[in-house]
């Protein structure tokens, strides 16, 4: 690669600005400059993408297709410039043209086509797949509106539309010539002709799928991959004959359906929504994707018989599970294969990643909906289901197991069982989670086909989540490890362990954290008007709001601290700032109440002089990737307190660790592996373990007993009933914890059971904090041992154990 100077880049920016907007740098706005910067980088990536694609085709390389209904990409300008090795030059060029580089980066909207961890994982994996020079393509929907923007009004969440495309579309390259047609509804007609059974769908509604490609540059390589986002359009704008007959609504029906498909991302995280529009989205994206992949394969090889040798389809949770019947449809109906041959190819092509064990998140589609919307897919599903059921029956001769493992049962299509039957691999996303899949959730399938079940612990893009966002720490790491090798070899962060007893290094770490806290405080002041005390511990819980993640447990402990301070206003405590950030799904009432509660408590504490400079609670509005990027480097305590057995992996935990925050957490998800590398002495563990949770559940758990026995807990819970100075009462949450409500058991997520253990861990943590040397040594060990949580490691494991493709 030719190195590009700031001068050349500056000329390119000025020329693009002139030709695209007819403006000189003096006339341009920050927004226009951001767009122009994106266009210039996009041009460079496009050239490389064409080369990458030609090489893949010339060398007949096996390709990875990563399908996900969500890609939480965040911002791309700084990231792409970083990966292209152009970040310093871009900064210099922008400044030279009279702009503040930081302002230009700041106007870019997040491409927030995802909810939380699952979508962010897909984005991190795209970066690693590209950096590891794997020929890979991501596929999703080009949602017009990403995850809603959150505003807090009078303590409550208000959702606003996220119109990201105005500026965000600068990264998109529409390819209308590669559009595909996706059929919905209609009736299936079968007929024999020339000795072949032909199957046609008559009277279907056709929706056009138009690819909009977003290029993804790897780090330290010329390799460029693509994220292909499908936009939906009607095939025929309006039917003029119907229109002229006055049937106006009917004439625009298809158009309306097409336009809603790519309109909005479903905002539920870890929760299944059985809406027909959601099923339409899934099939739309899966069908367009499989048509595109098979057509390209045919262009290169002239046959689909070797499809599985040259392609692997990785599905991110069950949301794209319809790839299985869709690939079968293409192989049988379009390529004329017999069932067995098509099934052999399909089951050697598809691999499934499970992301949750929560029952309410398991997808089950009503069969009449599938039948009506996707008649041909329904036929194929019935055949798959029938054959699978016979196989299970022949193996177990046990009706109960046949029922449990069935794909179609009780009027529903169960997507996880479809993925197990139709996939070559099923993996969980942390050691504990994969073990729970093998021994509980998919126990019977695992006993029948044990070779399918694997583990790949999640990972994060450490170049973004450390080097790019925490330049101070990045510089220290380079200095101590003798260069930037860690960027491509994250395990070399281990070298930092050697400095565990170096007071100078502790000091440097402390200074970097302090500076990051001060910049975050400045940002919070500018955007939210809050004044954060940089002398306080920054104790952070940011993630989607969900009962299993137990933000409410954090709140109960803060209430306990507050009550202690009220009892004895003279106590000198370590100043403590609790930061929360979380979006609640708009229909998740309890989650929204918890957000309200956090804000009520924050308001109470802010107005109580007893708490001044001692205790503070802040709810950060609109938690998203770009906010996480500012917050992680400034965080000191990472709250990872889900009920053991419920969080599949977590990736937020990894971002904190890499930036030197210490974890207070349960043995859940990837926290378990964190504990394996850190030991008890470098993190603060508390609470029940997954097996103890299971045992407590089997017995008779009565939270009221804990309430009557523990005076601290008792007072905390009573405070919910009375509420705080804003007059809002939380009797509902109190009831939910002590008595349960219809449909949910009392204290479903065992907050009361873990409360005292949690308070103890918090006490221990604040005590250690006052021992700065010890704290900074622990922080150093956290950074040093975070290398295993790099996405590069995870993607290499997928490549070696599941995809069987070479990587750098
Ligand atoms: C990493 C990330 C998540 C996932 O956080 P968890 O704590 O693992 O649930 C969610 N949202 C955003 C914006 C993230 O960057």
C-alpha cells in the first residue's frame, strides 16, 4: 500500500467538496465535511474491495456469509481512517482546511442497526474477519430507522426516531443492478413438464430487495469486505388499471407493504416479538441474501453441487433461520436437485450461534402465519420437520423427547430446533453458556449429535475499544510492550503483567484514568448539564435495561448507601458516582419503571446536601456505541451483576476490562472466563453460582423471609414504596420483588438472595479503591489479561473449528 500524505488527502477532500457540493472549504459546514471525508475514504475502500473480490473469485476461495438482523456499527469515519492507517493524516488535512477534526467525527450519526450486544458482536466480527483477511460478507436490512433515540423527560424514557441515513448514507453504495425479488403469499401450483416436477408460486406479492453496500476496511491489510444491507422497494409503483377503476388503496397495497419492511428495527433485546412484519423482515432479508449468494456461486462455478465447499452461512441467533428452507427451495425448485442432495448441501453450509437461554427470547412462529405468508417455505418446513421427527423417534423411541425436539409442534414452528436439525454446528457464546446449552437447553439433541455442539466465547474489536478510543492507554501500552504488535496480536498485552510492581506504571495508569474521567465529565456537562466529580469512583452499569441484568440490584445497594449516609451525616466515605445508561424496549413496562426509579433516586440524592461530594447518581441519556466509546476509558468499576446462568456472554464486560476498569460481578457468561485469568484477587465476585440458582429454584424460595430477616434490605425495599422527593412511588416494584405479579414469580431474578453478598463486595471494592497502588496494580492485570477477549481470537476459532477457512 502506498502511504498517503496529509497533503494528498487534503487535496482529495477539497476536490470532492467542490465536485459534490460546489463549495469551497470556507463555505462548507461540518456536516458537509463529514460527508466528503466519508466519500473520499469510501472511494479508496471501493477500489480495494473490487481487488479483494476479484482475488477471491480468481483463487476460488471459500467465503463466509454472516447473516444477522442486527449490525450495531456505530460511527465509521474515525474507524475506517484508523484501519486504513490514515487517521493522523485525516486529522491534519481537516485542520488544514480550517476544521476541528474532533467536531467532524462528532457530527457523524451512529449507524445503530441493532439493539445491544448481539448487534455489536456482528460489527466487531466484521472488523476481525476483514483484518484476518477472510473473504466475508455481512448481510442485514437497511433499516430506515435504527434503534430509537432515548430522551429522559421528567425521569422517564421517551423514544424518538433515529433518522440516521441523512448523513449516514454517505457510506452506502446502492447496487440496483443486483436487486432481487422476494415473494410473499400466493398459492403453490405443481405440475410435471419434461419429466420434472415444477413448482410455481402464483399470485404472490413481490417485493424488490436492493442491496446497499457498506465497505469495511481491515487493519494493516488491503483486504476490504462488505456489509450488504437490503432496502425494500415495490416492484411496480402503482397498478394504473386498478387506480383508474377507483380502487386507490388496493393499487398502492404492494407499495405500502414493501415500504414498511425496511422501515424500522424491532427494538426488543432478548425478547421475541411474534409480529407478522417481523417475519416478513426475516424472510425478505434471508431470501434476498440466499438468492444473491447462490447466483454469485453459479457465476463462478456453473453449478450449486459444490456450494457447501465454497460457502459457509453463519447465522447470528435464530433470526435468519429461514435460510435453511430458503436454500432448500433454491436447490430443489430452481436448481432441480432431489431432496437428499439438497439437504446434504444445506446441512453442510449453515452454522448457528445461540445467544440466549431466556424462554421469552426463543422464536416460535405461528404455523398459520408461516403458511399464509410463505406457502412454499411452509411446505419445505413440513418436510424437514417430518424427517427430523422420524430421525429423533428412531433414535430415542421416546414421545417426550420427540415433542421437545420437534420443529413443528402445537401449531408453532420452533426456530432453534430448525437450526439444530439443519445446521452443521451450534455454538454458545461463552464456556458457561455453551455448557448450559449442552447439558440443559439442547440436551437431547446434543446426546444424539454431540459433534455439532461447540463453544466460541465472544470477543470485541480491541482496536476500536482500546487503541482508537483510549489514546493515552494505547501510548502507554506501546511504550511498555515495545511497539504496536498488540494491535494484531492481542495476546501480547500479557507483557504488561511484567510491570505489576513498577510504581511508575501505576502512576501512569492513574494519570491516564484521571484525564479520561475529566474529559468524560466535560462531555457529560456539555451534553447533559450534569457536574461529575472526578475525585469520585466512576462506578458504571451500561447495557440494555432488562430484569435479568439486575440494574434494580444496583439501585437497592445505592439506596442502602444513601440511608447509611442519612443515619450518620458525618461519615467520611469514599466519594462515589454511580453512572447508568440503558434503553428499555418501548413495550417493556417494568424496565421503564426501573429507569424512572433510577432518575427519581438520582434527583433525591442530587438535592440532599448530605450527599454533596460524597454520593451521586447519574442516568446517561441515549446509551449507544459512540457514548460507550467515551465512557469506557473513564470507567473504574464495571457492574456485571446478572443472575448467574442468564447472561449468555456479555461483551460490555470485556470493553471495561480492556480499559482497566475492575469488575464487580457474578459468575455468569464470560465473567467466568474473566475470573479464570484474573483470579479472586483481581476482580470482585459475589452471589449465587448458576448451579446454586438452579437448586434454589427447585426448592422453596421465599423472598419475604429475607425481607423480614435483613434490616438493611427491609429499609431499602420500604423506600421503594414511599418513593423520593419527586413523589413517585414504586409500590409495583416492591410488590414484584416480594410477592410477584400475574405471570411472574416473586423476585424472579433473585435480587434479594444476592443482596447482602453484593453489598459486601461493594464494601470490599471501595476499601481497595482507597489503596491506590493495589487498585492500579489490579487495573494493570485486567488490561494485561484482556487479550483473550479480542474478536480476532473469536473469529480465528470460528474460522478453524466451524468455517474451515484459512485466516491470517
Ligand atoms: C457492548 C455494547 C452492548 C453490550 O453490553 P452488555 O453489557 O454485554 O449487555 C450494548 N450496547 C452497546 C451500545 C454496546 O456498545
